[in-house]
């Protein structure tokens, strides 16, 4: 990552086989992206917002990448305001999941917003409020959104 040399593998004293750069004489632990995903709830916490983005046909949870130097909580508030024009009134951490297709660590939050009228930017094709049950049926079965909504149903 620093010098561009091809990595080999070397036994690390505590972590097993780890990528190793002979040029830098140093271990190179995996680097991956970090993002936040949000179960956005209305002020009464009776409905959940799902969005469609980038021409995709299925509803998803709002999400976005954490910027360098930014906390996950700040990223939640920033992404919610940037993409939907909504202010987060309350945040609750739900846990993390590793999303292998994009090598991203997802930090997941339940977010209660101050109002229900979104003002989306160009990244959001459409948005809609759902009951938790209807939202659960609208997202991809077995995906992260489905798991988070299942957890929310058990509260």
C-alpha cells in the first residue's frame, strides 16, 4: 500500500499468516472501507424509511461511507442530512456486519428523525415510509436490511 511492492505472506507472532512487504519490512494488515447503515424511523417510531438508489429496483436502507477522520455517529448525521435532508434526533447503535462483496465494515444504527418530509439529493431515486413488517417484506431476503429489521421487530 505504501511502496507498491507485491505482498507476500509471513507468520506473525500472534496473528498467523499475514500479508508482508519485503520492501518496507513490515506487515500489512487488511484495509477495508467503513460505512454506516441506518434504520430510519419516524418521530413516533412506528414507521421505517426505505429508499431506492442508482436505478436499482429494490428498496434499501439509507447508508453511506465514513469519511477519514470522522466518527460513525457524525457520518450517520451527515449522510442523513446530505441524502435525505433529515435531521437525526436520536441514534442507537445496533451492531456491525462485514459486507464481503464490497469489503466494507457496516456500522448499523437505528435513527429517529425530527420530521417525516424528506428532501432527497441526486443519490436517492425515491423514498417511502413503511411499517416495519412491510419494510421487512420489501427488502432483499437474508440481506443486512432484513436482519436489522428483524432485530427491530423483536424490540
